[in-house]
C-alpha cells in the first residue's frame, strides 16, 4: 500500500519519469498511473487505520490456535489409553455432571490423546454460546466444561468476535467489511505502481528484494514495495474470502453463488421420506423413514457411529442428535487438506443410513468457498496456515506504517511548519483516454454496487476531494 506523492523534500533527487515498455501503448499506463496513485493515496491515508486494526486482530486470532492448545491443555488432552469407553457412557457422564443441559451434539475424540466433546444447550452459558463438556474417552471422567462458539474455545471465540466486529455486534461488522472491501484494491494498486516503477528504472533492480543501498524515503519505499509484492496474493485472498461472510457484499456473493449453482449442499435428515429442508441436497437419498413418536425407539449413538463408519464417514466426527422430525446427522469435520467433510443421516429407529453426501460431490464453487474460508480461518493447513496468517498480518501492519512514513517524509519542509505530503494533483482522470475511461467507470460502478461499502466510501472520498479542492481554490483566490 504505497502512499505515493509528487512533492519531495529538497534533499532528495527527483524520480526519473516512467517510460513505456517496448511495444506498450505509450498513453494508457502513463495516463492511468497518476489516477491509480491518487486513488491509492486516498485509500492508503483514509482506510489504512482500518486495515491496520484488521491486521492486528487477525494476527491475534491466528495465534490463538496454538495458544488455546496450551491454555486449555487439561480439557483438551488426556493420557492415551488402550480401550475407549462406549460413546454413550461418555455422554452419560457429561449429562450427569451438567443435568440442566440438553445434549445437542457429540464430537468423539479425534486422536488417541484427545478428549471427547459433548455439546449442550445450557442455562449456564450465554444464549448464543454452547456449553462443551470434555470427557476422558478411556475413563469417562469429566475433565472440565467451557463456553464455546463452534469449535472455538473461550480465547479464540473472543478473538474471533474481536476480529469480526470489535465486540460491538452487528454494527462493528462494518469495520471488517470495509477493510475487506478495500484491501484488494489497495494491494493490486500498489502492485501495479511497484512493478511499473521498477520496469521504468534505468537499472534492473530486483522486484522481490529491498534496495539496501537506498536511504531516506527511497529506502522506506523499497521495503514497502518488496514486502508488499510478497504479501499481495495473500492479501487479495484474505480480502475475497473475508467478503464471503460479510453483511452486505456477502449477501450479494451468496445470491450470485446460488444462481451459478454453487451453493453448499447438505445431507437430508428429515424423517418423512422427502428432501432436505430447503431442497439443498437431493439425489443421494436411500429410502425414507417415518417420524418417530416422542420417546420412540432409538438405536443409540454407538450404533449410529457404527453405521456412519460403515459408509466411510470416519474422520474427526461430529454427531448431531435428532431433533423433532429429523434423524441423526454424522459429519466429518476435518477441514485440513485433504478435506474430509462427508456426511450421512441415520434413522434413529433402526440405524439405517437414509442419505449420504460426499465432499467430492460438492459443486466446484462450494469447494472453493470452503477452502477459501478455511484458509482465512487458519484451518486448511493447520499450524503452517496459522503462522502464515500471522506473518501476513504483521506484514500488513508494517506496510501501513511504511506508507504513513513515506507520506510524512514527503511533506514540504521549506517553512519547517508541521505538515504532510500532498496527494497526486487533481484532474488525473482527464488524462485517461476515453476508450479506457468509460469501461473503467462502468466496471467501478458495477463493483461498487456489488461491494456496497467500497462504493459508498469511494463516493465519500470523491465528495471529500471536491470539497477540499473548492476550499483550496477559495484560499488561492483570496
């Protein structure tokens, strides 16, 4: 995110003008570059604090994975034993320890030294949280209980909310969506400026390494550009995946994905012989079942797990207990690569598998969405993914710092007054050829509609720019 500026301290040598590459239209990029610099400048100055905050909270979230394994090691791990107790006995132990809770799901121990998680709706925790009871699978002794959100324990659940909405609820989600809306624009704009600058340099300078011989603002720019080049792909991926579950752009993405047939399917667990609610999944049904009467026959969770494993659903399981009119749902929840997310629905009356869904049968868009979100959340490649996210977050914070430093270093210093670097001169859009300008405006309008916070903030920047221009003109004429 290079915050570039044409005003230079008198101690620095002016930059050489950028020349077009061989065979390149000499008017297109040279005309576009000042406009890209101007947009980049305003985005950098006004959006950078939001990006810095998103990077900071995202880095803390990425590091919360190894932190929670240390902080909650008593609840999460046990000495590996020889024979595990039946899952039903483990659930009974959790229920006995928390009789006011209603068991909704069970996550059997995924490793030899891991505990089983029994998830409950309970008055002991907040309404939007789950009480998770941790049970030793070998002794059926309860190791503890924690308030959780999904698979996140208290530390990661808090940091996840802090990253998403600053603990401000739905209102706070505007900050994270604004960051995701602009990050790809700033990253790609900085990439174009950096590559164009190096191509125009008289000496062949490496794109990927900072120029250690440079001093002052040029040294800062060199570090900023080189680190930004390494980070740009990750920043664009984080931006795109962050938008998928944002409030406004996320709704547009969901609608588009549905129209393209890329919605995430779900296994049918209804006991009336019909399709799943909403019709999300069809074609794998293996025969219906009538809804059981209250207190009717139930083969039990142990038989259900056996039926699921017989269908190859056996990697890091999540068993959802039957609700009214539904059977058991057994899903794989291993989101690392290769992804294991197969699922089956099981009739509680006789343990018969009613429906199966393989991750291999997901539409391509659904798979890409799943992998993208899991990369964003640090799950797809485990610890490597989490450390890479932390490094990317730290890089973004440095990019913001270097951007502001360049802005400061390029301030006018003649009168020694406090001031900042000025942006690229106004009117740069007038120099863009009309055949390029019209499609650019059209694409910007479409993107601004599809990503609303980007469009609204861009209009706000333009209004601010016009107001500042009028004020400057009035002062000059005074």
